[in-house]
């Protein structure tokens, strides 16, 4: 199986911020989790901001002519302050 994770720009359901592909499953990401985008080359916001996961969509399909299915996880986010209140109280 192939695995893909797409993280979307805050407030967007169509503009991908960053995408990762792997041959092994990604760790579980859940609604409410905080993602630190500091090392995403496509995110030019202040390091004082983090991304909070507001929704997740799973897509599984098999390409025609392929025996290997693909799982894609779409992660939708909103921007939050990068401080202890965000981490402790959500």
C-alpha cells in the first residue's frame, strides 16, 4: 500500500500546504492535534503560529491496472497562537 498525507493551508479545503508520501503508514493524527509548521518550506508565517487540526478525511483507492492500493489522509487546519495556552487548553 502507498500512503500520502496532505496538510491544507489554514481555513482551506483545496490549497495543499505540504504533502508527504511514504511506503509505511503515518502516525495517527487526530482532530484537535497541533502541528508545528516551522519546517514546512511552503509556510511563510510567523513561528509564533501553529496549526490545529480541525478535520480529517480518509481516501482509499486502487489505480486501474495496479495491484497496490493507496491511502490518502487529508488534514484540514486552522491557525493558532504558538503558546502554552494553545497546548494546554486547546
